[in-house]
């Protein structure tokens, strides 16, 4: 059955591909997006379909959000302020208060929303789980400045200080993220699930792994490591990698992400649940650089000045059996996904590198620290 669907953040990487999938499935789609200058410096991108209602508005505006929610059955809440930037209050204003605003307006205007699926993040977990050879599974706190300045990159056992090996992280892992982004997304998730229950609106939170793919902004130097590395390589500059390049992440191709979104929206048994969405495959950041370099025909290797980001985590890869058991699994391998991305960015003409200036600013603000 065709639904009237709102996609907040529908001009962005995940949102725009979700819009395409919804149209393909026969739904009527509305987009709310503020076209943030840092991500969309040239305004509305040309991938926005002509047969959607586009609202150039902001999650911080009652009028814009009310307009977007009117005459809607489903909501995919993808709008977020992300990345590693110094704009602290904007994370809370957009991600947390913006999400509360959705429910406030639904209640105030008695809007008959049937279900909401929202983007959470792996960032809420913080360091995640590790195994100590002597003491088993541990949930260590964030690495200290003393440890990082000494170049002891691996998480250390809180009982014996031995370096530990990472585990995959289930939904039950502790939520101990300390960055402002992690805090804002954890608040968003609790609002989505808690207010959904209180207002009898089925809601789902998806904790995404690192999502990449075509349409990831090539202008934003603070978010999207595949794009940041790519713009460096295409300008014949070596990507800058923090720590020693052996830290790991789970990389999820955008089509798999949007398939998961639609899957949990359509699945009746997902209400009031949070799910990890990822591939369960750890990828070393240094290896990611080399893989991209080979695809672009550039020399392998990265600049690793020993810099680090306070509050960053060493390893994080999801455990996703909870969602896999319902019938969703990722289909796109990293090799295939990076190939799609490289083909796309090479079709964009000349791209500039915006990272160098941002890197210097982050260093000045001590958001990136050199040993």
C-alpha cells in the first residue's frame, strides 16, 4: 500500500538514496532539509527528484517541522548535525531538541503519524567491548590523555592495564560515548523510543555503522572519511590518518543502509526497538587508505603524524544478529561499494581538498592533538 512519507535530511547521503527507494516502491515522498552550507554549498543538489515535495527548512523551526509532518503517514528521521566539528551547541539543537520537536508538534496538532524510523549511531557506545587475556570481556572507559600522548593506542584492561583485543558489540553493550555528537545521538535515540511509547507511535532507532557511498559530501571536511581521503588523493595529497592507522571500523554501503531503514519500517515486530546496522567486518583505516589509493591509481600510504582526537575510540564494529535474525543482511562488499563510490566521485569533475584548513583549525582548538 502506498504511503505518504517524510524524509528529514532527504538531500543528504542516506536520505537521498532512501527517497529514491521509496519512490521506486510507489510511495509519495516529502523532504525536509536545510541544505547546510558546509555540505551543500551550491544549494539543492541535482539528485533531488522533481516528483517530491521539497521543503527547504530546519529541524530547529516549529513552522518548518509542522509543515513537513502535515499529511504524512511514515517518518524517516535522517536529519542530523554530525562529524567532528567545534560547533558544540548545534549538535544538541539539531539532533536532540530537533527530535523532541517532532513529537511536540505531533501531539500539539494531533498529527496521525503511523510510524517513525530514526537514525541513531554507533557513536553512542563509546569505546565498546574488549577482551583481556587475563580478565575476559571488559568495557573500558575512554582512553586518557596521558595514554594517548604516550602513543599507547590500544584500549587497556581496567584491572591489569594490559592491551586488549576488540570484540563485536551487541545492542546490549554499554552506552558510554562522551563526544558531544555521541551524547546528542544517545539523547535522540532515547527520545525516539521513549516518546514513541508514551504517545503510542511505533518507533525504531537504527545504530548505523560508518555509512559511505555516492552523494557523500565532497565539500565537508569534518565528516565522511571515504570522501575526505578521496579528495586528498584526487589532489595528489596523502590522506592524514590519526594514531597509527590500525584502528578499525565497520563500513556500510549506503544502499544496504536504506534497505535496512525500509525493512524495519515495514516489519511489524520492530516497534520500540534499537538495532545495530552494519556488516560485522572490521576494516583498518590504514588499509582503507591503501585500497582507495589503488582504485585511484595513486601511491599507497598515509601521513601519520601521531596526532589523535581526544574522545575518539580505537576500534568499533557492530554485532548485528538481532536485525539479521529478522531477515535483513548487507549485500554490498567493501570492494564493490568503494568501486561505486570512486566511479561516482570521478564523475563530479575537479574536486578540491578542504581538509587541510579544517585540520589546522581543529589543532588550534585542541580537538586534534599532536604528541
